[in-house]
């Protein structure tokens, strides 16, 4: 019996790129005869994102796409909570709606999972020989600092805690009680996943096609401060 990969895509004001990322997802041939389930959660976009998705659904009727829409803007974390809850696949991967991450690399993440070695796989932008767009120095320093701080408290040794590409066995991620509504999702899920008994976490190197703020990048320094708070909160004060 074939297995299914649930691809959870939180979206907010991505009218210009959502059809492009969906085309890339559609073109991917997954290893192991794995089927796809695409779950888009529109976090109350105020542009034409929702209309673009509905148009894409109509024009690609055989594409297994499900759309859920929040009635108010809640944040990326909240959109992920909705997508995780609604997923029915055997595995679940998080995909941003922009073009920073390449869906053709799902198979890199799936390999250790299908080999029976992993329960969780992180796609790291800081290991391997994949292409990376050269952008903001302080973003890189910030990401590495947050990962180091997270590692100190979780006791695991990952290289990219803030990566979008996280692949889970669906039953595992659905068993985790998540609270963070915005960009605190990454440190919270890492803290909580790391405490699961006998959890097997792997990393694989991935490419990264970063966006500038002019391109639509949304995360800023305030989110970095929140990440530090979440690392301390979910590793020390709220286990």
C-alpha cells in the first residue's frame, strides 16, 4: 500500500508566487511511490492569494490540494497548527509559499525516513554542497546563534534550527501540543520534539534561494528576539 506525504503550506499575501511553488510541488516525483496531499492554509491574506489558489484548484482538478482559510490573521505558527491538524498522510513536510526552498529536495529528506532510520528530518542550509543565495550577514549570524542556543538546552546537535524544511512522521508531530502562533514555531517544535523518548532526528543538506525584503521576506529582528524567548520558555520554563 502506497504512503502519502502531506505538504503543509502556510500562506499570507503570496499572490505572486503561490502558483509557482504549486507548479514545483506538482512536478516532483516522490521516491517510494509516495503520493502527495497538499494542504494550504491561507492566514487571512489581504491580497488575491486566496483567489489565486482557488483558480489553481479549478485549473488543476486532479491535483490533491486542500485549502483552509483563517477568518482573521493569526500568524504563521497558527497556520501550521491548522495544517498539521488536517493532515492525513504518513509523513508531513512544511513548505513555505515563497521560492526560497526547492520542493525537488523532498526526496533528500524522505530517504532516511524511508530507510527506517529517522522519525524527524531537518533540511539544513548550512551543510552539504547545495547552492545558496548570498544575502544578509547578520541573518546568518542570527540563525547560527539561535541554533547554538537551542542546542545548548535541547542537548541535540543540529546545524539549522530555523530551517523551513522539517519532515515528520505525521503521528509524531500531531502528538505534540504546539502553542506559538507566529515565528516561534521553530524553536518550540524543536524543543518539544527533542524531548520525545528515543526520537531519531536526522539532518540533510539542502539548497536555499533566499528572498530580500523587496522580494517579500517577512521575518525581522523582532522575530529573532521572540525566538530567544521561545528557546528559554520551552526548554526551561514550560517543559
